[in-house]
C-alpha cells in the first residue's frame, strides 16, 4: 500500500482507514510529499506540509474569557507566523481549488490538518486569514484542550516497539512480597531480642520492651499517616524500618557499655546509671541525628521507592529518640533499685559486679609497741 501514489490511495475505496491506521508510526515523514491519512473514519488527502512543528513556539489550553469555552491557543515563531498566515489565506480563499469537497468544513472553507505520526489529531476549519496568534475552537474541555496543546507543543517520538517478551504478573505478587518483607522484619527483631537476652540478661528486658514500644509507635504512625496523607507501606519502607533496628540496637550497646565502665570505675549500680546516661546521651543523639540527616537528604534528592525507604528510616529514627528519652532511661533508673540488678548472672553486667565496689581493703593497724 505504501508504494501506491497518494491520490490512488485516496481514491481507491478498498483502501480503508483501518489499513491506513495500521501503518507503523512515523510512516508519514517527508514534509514535502503528499500523503493520505484518516481522522476517525474519514479518509483525508493531505497536501505537502506548509507549517512544521518547529514553527510552533507554544501551545496551551485556555478558557476563553468571552465565550466561556475551552480553546487551544497557538503561538508561532517569526517565520512560522508568516507560513501560518500564508496557509490560512490559501485555505480560507480556497486558492486554485486548494481542497476538494470532502475537505470543506461546515462554513464551506478548507480545513487544516494537524498530523502527528500517521494520525490526524485535529483538522479545524479556517474561518479567516490569521495574521497573529490563533485559537482552535471546538467541543473541548480542560482535559482535551490541554492534551491537544501538549501534542502541538511537544509532538511525539516516531518510534515503534517490538514485543520480545510477555510476562503476566499476578495481582497478589505485591501482597506476597509485602508479607515476606514483614516476616523478614519480624525475624530481624527476634534475633536482636534473643541476642540481647543472651548477652545482657535482665537488661535484655529493657531492650525487648523498648523495641515493642517502638513497634507500636511505628504502627500507630503508619495508621495516622495512611488516613491523613495516604501513605502506603511498601517494600522500601519495610527496608527502612529494618535498618532502623540496627540504629536502635546501637544506642542500647552504647548505653549499657557506658554503664559497665562506670561500675568498673568503682561506682555503685544506682549511681552508675545516671552517670552512664549522661555520658551516653550525647553519643546516642549524635548517632541518631546523623541517621536522620542522611534520611532527609536521601528523601530530597531521590525519587520513587527510595523516598519510601528514606521516609521510613527517618520516621523510625525520630521514634527511637522518643523511646530513648521517655522510656529507656526511666526504666533503667527503676531497675537499678532492684536486687536482681545487683546480681551479675541476672543483670548481665558480668564480672563488674562480682566484686562489691563499696568494699575497700582494710587498712593495716599500727602496731603498738609496749614500753618496757
């Protein structure tokens, strides 16, 4: 069909619009040659292109202030405006029979076809010689006017795609991945808790309660965010929460190791807890602040699912700070007053408590010398 003369393609009834529309995208490429295309089901004979897409400087969908209807406003370059004026004069005056009867509009004037790839996306009737910026009127609404303006402004790429592979993805795949991610997060939290009980004994209870409280706060935050801003937990968000477990565990290690150092220096457990907190607090705040800043920067510069990871990491970090100040330190002060805290086997403080730090070696008595 492509080798036939355009006039023959237009005049042969057996060549339908379905055949013309099935041509590969970009078949109409030569602007200096006539062509045949269709608008909906009407076959049109297209003359050589008189105005190209590069001659259009801008196009926008606007609301006509006089009629109240949506129109498409066209702006042209300097040379483009001259070409457009000449084209509208030729179409309006139908110079030399520029168009046949099938191309005449309702007012008996020629239409100008706007062609993108093989498709005639618009064919407005010329209602006068246009010497300035122009408008395309019709049954437009906001969406259709802006769609046509976008096509006139940017055009389209004359590309074709070859199907190499087809893969059907089940609608339940995302749910399965989400469940797997939640399972991984649960396993990670469980391993942290098991290790904390193994290494810190009674202090592992503090870690367990803190992680449970953090989990409840995260769950509540997700519900609030989901209802107010439509936040949806995805795999990237789950990854962010899993990474935050490491940040929380690190703050525990800092605090408890500081506590051991204080006891080794000879302080009692009750006095060691506030001093260890004072020394560890700055380090914990610094570590969480660095993580939070990294999450904020990552959220700003990233796109897509990476934003979800950064958001989840930042949210979990903030909630960890809340738990540290409002729960972890107060409950440690409470544990310090219990008898179990003084037992090295129960508290997990190891050998630092096996020797009572209050015990001091007895000073030798001065020998008395009997006088003769």
